[in-house]
């Protein structure tokens, strides 16, 4: 995930240089004058110095800082000609997603307040994935779990969760095949996404969230 984004940002930075200073690859001195701010969700696979260092290695700029999505939205709102807001007078942006809640307040040159909280929605697909994994273990016994396979199942469960709550899942339920391993044998489990299953995942199974402010 991080490597793909690092490659994307490498190309993006090169294209920004070409747009602003001519059609040539930026020199080392050019790059050393650049501070790169990257807005992204405050989830475990994005945050922290490891991701920033990966992007810095790819782009070779002076500094890379990971900032909440709300700060990126603030930049967009301040520069918008349709919904213009003034950070000189003080402006605030809230960004509520399914996994994070971000907030940025800016009073230009005087104050900046930011926070990013992890919400509970991402815990739902984690519960769904753990349920599918338990079913596979019950059927096949203990086995070595592929981390990539677990992530793929979790992504599939996120998609099914969103389909369920947007009423795109059949009333009778929809079966999802979850593969956790292929060696030495193919290990899968099948989970039926229906009202009873989603009620159990959201009400009967514990969900940990952080609540403050």
C-alpha cells in the first residue's frame, strides 16, 4: 500500500516540477527546497514516520509530513472560488468518514488546532473477518494465516458492510467466500451477510472505540 503511494507521489512531484519550472527532471537542489504535506486517513497503515520516510525516500524532498484529511480539505476550501472561506478570520473543517473523524481549525498566523479520532466503523469489518476466520479454524483446525489473505477478506467485508447498509444485499442474505490460505491446501469459509449476522457483528460483539471531546 505504502509503496504504491510512494511511486504515485514520486511521479506527482516530478509533474509538479515540470508544470512550474519547465519540462525537465528536478535537480537534487530543487528537491531539497520542497516540503511535502500529504493528507491521508489516520489509519494504522498510513500514519507514522515509516510511511513519511518511504515517501521521502521516493521523492528525495527536504521534508515529508503526514497531515489529517481535514487539513487538506482546509487548503482546498481556502483556495476555492465557489465556497471561499477565510483562514485570516478563522476557519474550521470537519471531516467525518467511516473510520476516522478529523478536524482542523486555522486562524492564519496565530493558531492551529487539529485532532483525529479513530471511529468504530472499521471495527465492524474486523469483527466480520474474525468471525469468518473462526469458522475456517473450526472447519479445518489451526493453520498458518496469510496476512495478505486476511487483509483481502477484511476489504471484502468492508465492501459487503457498505452494500448491506445501502440496501444492496438480498433480503435473504448474500454468501461471501473468504479464503485465508492456499498452502498446503485451500482453506476457506463461507459467511452469510444478512440481518441476523450484521446485528450480531454490531450489537453482540464488542467494538472498541475512543470517545472524547
